[in-house]
C-alpha cells in the first residue's frame, strides 16, 4: 500500500484499490520475462506483453491529462495522420530500443501521478469529451474517467494473461 492509499478513504480508497489490483495483474504477467519474450507475439494480433504495458501506460497518461487539461489534452481523431496511426500501432509493440524494465518503470511513474489525482481531484467535475466517433456522450465526470482507466487496465490485464499463458504456460491466477 502506498502512502496515498493510506491517507484516503471511501470512494477514493476504492478507486485506488481497484487501480492497484488491475495494475498488479497487468505487470505480474511479465514477471521473469526477458525483453525478447516481452516482444513476442503469441496470437495473430500485434499484441505482446511489453506492448500491452506500453499501451496501458499511454491510455492512463492521456486520460489523466484529460482530467487536468480537458479535451485539449486528447488528440482530435478526425485530424489524425498516417504517422499518428503508425505511432499508435507502435504503442502495442516493445520496440528494439525499449526494455521491459523501462516500460514498467514508466508505467509506475504514470500510475503515481494518477494516484495523486484520485486523492485530490473533484470527482464530480464534468469534462467535455473530445470529438471521436466512439463517444456517444458529450461529457464525463472525473469519476467516470477514473473508472474508465480501471476498466481499460483490467481489460488489458486479461489480454496479457492470455498472451503469457500462450508464451510459456504461466498464468496470473489459477
């Protein structure tokens, strides 16, 4: 338990606990792997364990920035270029110049920042969402953004578990 988790109660403590649990399961899938193993694809998709951790780091960073800065912190998906889409694709790969340890360290830093937001942000603040075809709502509360981060992390922890089991038979649970 980190110091922030010890100082908050109620809903904020619940959010921090759910984030911590989902983050643990995501990074636990990479335990004991080499960088080459973390780059390895075990399914037809481009997903690999190192890339999933990179992607979740990016998602959490962008949504935390959104809580602080609003829609201007998010890309305008209607104006994305081929280069932007290529960058997003690379987010799902552990590139040759990247290490699993480095990706996890970056994730831990982003997580610390998000945890500070959970402890301090006005959870009822309403933020206008950026334009994107997948948003049917016009705005979300900070609370809902944080719940989205929890859901994204848990979702991808499940992907990571499948990849790890396909890689060498290891499972996060069971």
